[in-house]
C-alpha cells in the first residue's frame, strides 16, 4: 500500500492501458501519486506511442541517471531533470504534475514535484488528440513493438485533465492529493515554502501561520 493506504502495486511486467482519446484537447494537465522501491533501473510510469511505437509522450526515471526525464511531442525537447532534489526522486512518496500548454503557435510544458516547479516553460510539441496512434500506457514503454522500462512500485492515483488547469485549481488538487495520501510532511501545495503539515493555510500562499 501507499502510506498504509490502498494503492496499485506494479511488479515484474505489470502495466495497463487507457484510451488514446483520453486527451481530447491540445493542452492537458496530469497529476500522479507514486513511489518506487527501486532507482537502479530505468522505469516509465507513463507514455503514449505512435502507431509504430515511437514516443508521442514519454515520462520516465533512471533513463539517463538518478532523475526524471520526459518529452512531449515527437519534436519536443527531452527534458533531463538532473538537478532533481533527493526528496523528489522516484524512491520517495511524490505528487507529480505534468502540464502541456499552448503558447501562441508553439507549446510549453511545466513539471512539478510535491509543489516545487522543477521545470517551467520547457520546450514541447503537440500530440494527436483525435485518437491517432497507440493507447496511453501506465507502467511501461513501447520500444517499437516491445514493452520495456517497467515501473516497479506503487501508484496511488492518476488524474488526467483536458486543458490547462489554473494555478488556483492546481493548488486545490495538490492539497486534495496530499491530504488523501498522507503526504503533508513532504508536499507544499501552495508553494509558499511551508509543507502542508506545518501550514495553517495550505492553500493560501499569502498565509502560513
């Protein structure tokens, strides 16, 4: 379980799929709550592939080192977050957020762990939102027609929103997940520098006591 609460445990070659049509907008916002007991091998908590098994979106850990990396769009940037703090790595209980945002004629992405932005306005590209390509994968990665990089650990919750979730709503969702899964000692929902468990106003960045 996850902090002694019910969650989904992935072991060996576990994975599952959900429909490619889930993202029906050119922007999306994803929240994931997870923890792995292993950082010694590459793992892919989430990805979506083209019809030939290439990456439309790839989100992984340990591919290049002991840190997160991800790419959105076939022509997007591979973001290697080599400065991932020790308390925000895959072996810790974390709330992850991935945003794809339209910026004029281009796209940007933000990446957040436990309320801390590790990437802001990173390069990204659109991915099909008409069902083109393969379904979304949770817990593995397509390498052409072979599954690899299996996630090994617990996933507690995944929330997928079409569109760009506002900062106010992101704070509310973050606090909901922090409270539900007992992560108040690690998560700073409102980004004011005080973790939820010590913050009398965990959804108000202007107040801490």
